[in-house]
């Protein structure tokens, strides 16, 4: 799958430049050549009644997960997190309209769905070894952010680093952290927690993500790079396209 191969290159580059959510302002970013919003896809749910008492990984229909994982080559455990977070917000923040495919596009670019540099996601959703970005020390192409968490999340007491499969800096994680697997704690290295946190951050930043302006604002808050937004948009479109759909990149 061409989109997946591209994500490998993007993830490596982005981790080296410490991209990821946190502390960004939008001014001129919204004036640039951002892509239009990809169609947002929300899968069918297997949950009956309210989903707030169900871990996000258990929300999507198992048959949909099986077929979509095979079609997209997204690891099934990561796909369950993307789909479940989208389903949870479809219930709790329906005005946002965030699709699983946008979350998957971000996860692909940020960490290759939690597999960067040989990491993997276990059945409980824990990504190991932990994915930790380079020091945000202000060197070329890198933001400068002095340590804000005494190294609690990133192990660095001098500089902040982006952490986890969705690459959060500590301050943003502290502001938005969610408990996606309902174990009573929020862990940026646990994929359900990380993806649900990203979903809330995107919705708060962009409002209605089915619109071009809303989607652009959300992606610019997550990462101001225009090329980043194009990569995510291409992947989200590819992931959301059914086989034979002429809108799929490269079709």
C-alpha cells in the first residue's frame, strides 16, 4: 500500500523534528495551502446503549475491524483505538464529526501506528518500547521547550520531548489526557488513552471537523506544517476509501 510506505518516511522525519501537538498558535498557518477536509468516516458500533462504560477498543464491530485492517494494513489493535475514539466522540461530541480515518492518518505519520523503531502494541494497548521523540532543545528545525514535567513522562529533566504513539508533549498531555481503556489512569503510551486524547484535542481545536476550516484549524493546532496536513489528508482519504473507489490516492 503506497500510503503506508509514505507514512514510514513521514514518521521518521517528524519524530526527528519533534512534531506533535502542543503550544501552537494558528495565525498565518490558516492562510497557507492546507488541503480540504477528507470525508470523515465513523464505523459501525458493537456496543449497545451508552458507550461511556465501554473501553474504546471494544466499541467497533469486530467484522468491520477485521475487514478494514486487512484492506488498510493498519494493525488491528491500533485500528480498534482509532475506530473506538471516533465512536466515543460521535456520542459525546457529535458536533465534531471526527472520523477514525483522520485519527489513523495522524497515527501513521506520528509513529507508524505505534510501530516506530520496532515498537509494538500489546493486547492491552501498551506501546513498547516507549516512543519518545528527540529533545526539544531549539536546534535547527526543532522547537525549544524547557522541561515542564521534571522528566515524569519523557525521562528528560532538561528539555521536553514528544511521547507516545500520538506524540504529545507533556503540557498538552496534562491539559487533555483521557482514559480510553477505563483503567483509572491516563497513559500517553497506552494507545486507547493516546488516541482518545488526540480526538478531544482535535475537536476542541477545530470544532466541526467535517468542514474545511474546522479540519484545517484542528490539524494546524496539532502540527502547523502544511506538508504534515497534506500527508494526513492523503492517508485519511486512502484509509476511508472503499476498494475500487476512484478517490483513493493512486487509484
